[in-house]
C-alpha cells in the first residue's frame, strides 16, 4: 500500500472474494448499461472516475446497482480524504491484521477493514466483525484475502451476478467512521459521469433501503446495519451458487458465526468460572488467619490461661517481619506431665511462690505451643535453638511433632542444640553416637522447610564444645558428624559454644576456629565471672569488650561470631550444693527489673554479623532450672527464703522481657531506647 498526492485520476481496484486482483478500463456508465441490458454475466467489475469529485458517489452508485444483481466478489471502496489517495500495490496482497492471524476461517469470511482519520497524519483501522482497533500511522485499509482454491471454484461456475439478487450476511456490517477536522469539499457534479443530483444523505438512505429490501431470500430478510458518518464502508456478498443446497447460504453463515459466538461465550464462562473459584480460594485463605486457633487444635487438659490468642491460626505467620535481626532463643521442650521432670526451680520455692503464666505446662500441648508462638511474634523471635538429648526422647518428639508441625509455625526457624554432655560425654566411649545421631537428624530434621539453614546448610549448635576441646575429642566428634551428614547429602553448618571468658592469645592458633563455621557463648553468666548480686555496668562493658576480641580473632581465622545475652541467673533451686551466687536481673541496686537485659541488648547488637543473618541469641526462653527464662511469670515480689535468693528480690515480671526484646530488636529505631529508663 502506498500514499500518493492527489492527481487528475483515481485508481480503483477490485478484488475477487479470495484475493485475485482483476482490473478493466470499463467505465461506470458501461456497467450501468450492462445492468439495464438484463444483468448479463461478466467476470470483472471495476470502476474508474475522475478525481475532480468524491469517490463516495461511486460507492453509492455501486450500492444502487447491487440491488438488482447478485455478486460474490468483495468490493472494497474507500474515500479519498483531503489530498490523500489510497491505492493497492499491483503485486502485493493485503494482509489481515496481526490480531486475526489465528482466527478460524469462519471468522475470516466476515472480516473487513476501513480507516478512520484521527488527525492529519494518523488513521485508525477498524475491524468490522468485532470492533477491535489498532492505532497506526498508515494510509490504506487492509483486506482479509480468501483462499485461492475457492476462488478457482467460483471462477469456473456461472457469473453469480446474473441472478438479479444480492445477499448480504447479517454479520457483514461496516462500522467504519471517518472523523475529519473539517468537512470535505462539495462534489462537482458537472465533471462526474453517471452522478445523481440527489443529496448524498438521501441517496445513501435510499440505497440502503433498497439493499435491505432485495436482501431477502426464501422468506428470510437479512439486514445490513451500516452506519454512515461521511464515511465509506466495504460491502461484501457471498456466492449463492457455491452454497446452494438443502439450507440457504444465510443459514449456513448464521450457523457458522452463531456457533463461533456460542464457543466464545462458553470460553468466557469457563474463564469466569476459573477466576471465580480462584477468588473464593483467595478469600478463604484471607479469612482463615482471623479464625481462633482453637478451631484447629485438639482438645487438651491445659489450663485456661494456655488458650492461644485469637490471632493464631493455620497460616503463614511471619516471625521476622518487624526486625532486621534474626533473634534466636534457647528453647527447652523437656516439660512433660511432670514439669521439669520432677526437679525443682527457684521460682517455685519463693515465698510467696512464682509460677509460669501458663502454669506448669506440657510442651506437647498444641495450645501451649500456640501461646508460645504468639509471644515469639511479640518479641521478634524468629529462631528456636531447641535442646536435643537423643532420638525418641521427650525433647525430640516435642520438637519434631509438636513444634515443627504446629499450625502456627509460619516461617519460624528451628535448629537443634546438641547436648554433648549426654550424647558424647567427655571421652571417646560415646563418639559413635555422633554418627547415628546425624543419620537420625538427616531423616527427621534437616530436610524440613522450617529447619534453619545458612547458605543452604543445616545449622547445628554444639553445647559446651569447649569441654570437648579440653579433653581432646573435639576434632574426632566434629569430623564424624560432618562425614555422616555428608553421606545423607548435607553439609553441616556447625556453631560451637567455645567462647568463654577472655579471648585467646591472638599470637597462638585456636583450633576450634578451624573446625567450626561460627562460635558463640552460651553461658553469659559464667563467662562474666559469675557475679553476685548486681553485675554493674562496668562488668557488662568488660564482658562485651572481650566478646568483641573473640569476634575479631574468629574472623581472622575465617570463622563467624554470634553475640548472646541473658536476663539473669539463679540455679539454687536445682543445685544448691554448688552454691553459685545468684545474679540479679537489675544491673544495679538502684535500677529496675529488666535493666540488665536492656543494657546487654544495646551492646550485643553492635556485634552482629551479616554473614550469619545478623543473629543474636538469648539464653533463654524457658530454662526455669537456672532462672534464665524470659517467658512470662506471675507472682508477688519476694526475696525469701534467703538461702535461695541471697537477698535478691524477685518480682512477677509478666511480659516485660518480651516487650524489651521486641523494642530493642525492632526495625523501627525509635523503639530501641523505649526501655532505657530501666537502667
């Protein structure tokens, strides 16, 4: 297609319905003469005219002639707007638009194009069958060609125009409109051949009326719903000869196009049904988190206080959404039917007595675990380092069955705290346990989606590994663990509890750095020198100065470091014979409950390492034996009996430590100083 400047002549092209181009030099007058002579059969029908007038009149004349003859050819005529003339190349067939390339043949039969002017240089090509449009800067309409096979078949038959009838498909409707910024110049009647003086609007109306009248066949009327707004439409007719049979051509086309519509409707309904089901599923997923957790939990004999909060549910809770740190706590799942396995704890011996806010609970109770998980979210706790004493023990079953499979686990991470004093001892007689224990962990823990990994490697914490180093079994134990895990397809990430007291001599090699991926300090109390009463700010400052030196030396050896904090210490309820002095939870005698914890957190955060997820460890969440727990407790202030307290006052602190931890680790930095008033 090409753009031309207006000349003295207008070139018009006639296409056969299936794309074969034919041209003649006969005039419109000759065509009129043939029509009046009895609609003689001819093979070609074209028009030529002077450019002194408007091609719209030729279009109107053509419509008038078509009322008396039947034509199977598709004639596409367009008006020449302003000074632009639209022509087709002699050698190039017009291609359908990109949007119709995959349409079925039945759709292609009823497809035509026209141009609508937007501005002086832009046009819109409108598809007639469904009204879709494509904006482009082109000047010529495109015609959907028909297949050559059908063209040859029709060419061999009698001239379809000899019957004196014309049929128009109900779906062959032109909706092209031409919007010009200014009206076109008036036609010059004196220079045009075969042109009527009747106004254009009246002639169009009359032509269309006659076309509708002559479009009936066998008692069926087919309406051509043209819309003319100073525009031109392509008029198409289909060969009656080709489609003769028991049913009319219109019925066949109606069936084809009607079937297409039905298929489209069915497809649309199917798509809508899919989206409706997806929407219902989404809404159900959104509603589930607000349902009470008790709807999903089996009935238990837990105390009323252990009923989980109403925000707990079977959903993907995010435990780290409000923090930039990975807050880990040592967690003890050893509480069964007999709380603390029948052993005592300092708070129970106080007068008046203190008890856990949930009572002396059972860690296998889903309601208890749900409430713990609510508190984890409150304190930004995203990692549990759970005490593990061997396969099929209470701690093992509670961890893998009650915690890791809980409805509220969300993205909470769990890693095992390998109790070496029980599993490996401090000699060579139990080293073989390392192999069987790793195999068991591979089968039950390491592949679980909630098991904690660093760089894809399952993390295992090794308790008091400094003692293994002292007795000389550290190397053999760790190599056995790594080898056994490798056979299961896992490369262990080992974090050792080797940081204690002062940092080693930087001029001497420290072998634990070579065998561990990271190191940490579990016993903050012992590493600080087991202070009695109140630690004081100076002692805490000295402790974290030593921790910074540990970190520096570990990094020099390619080992990472994880800082730790602890709220206080008192093990006199279980091992009074050791006579360990109790450490108050108040940093000084004039400070408030929780001040030691707040002060430690401020300094420990300065030592986090991005290579280990900015992890910080809290000892502990619920180790009631040594009173390092931050789990809520209730009770009146007490400092009696003296042999248990050594004069240190204890209070029922409720959820204070959860709130301190949540504020200190919040991604909102304005919360970090919220509890500084305690110090």
